[in-house]
C-alpha cells in the first residue's frame, strides 16, 4: 500500500496554511509525520485529521468536539 497516496488529502490538510505543520505542531520529512512537543497538547486534533468517519461528517459544516 502506498501510504502517501492513500493519505494524500490528510497530508495536504496537515501541510495547508493554518494546518499543524504551519503552526509548528508537526514536522514532515522522509515520509514521516513527527509530532513536536507543542503538538502533543493538540494530539487529538492532529489525529482527527486522519479519522475517515469524522471526515465524512465534515462536508463544510463545523464539527464540534471537546478537544480544547
């Protein structure tokens, strides 16, 4: 399985303006996503990007969760 292709949308979201990589929560290199110390505080939010069930419910509407 080619994980970079499978998770393309999620990786784009992580790298997007305002995404975890731009906010200093994660670093990406060599096909890896490393959570930085600041990102540990937001690990649930970062992981939610990869939640396929949740992604189906986002469709432009806000999803409310007790993450912060």
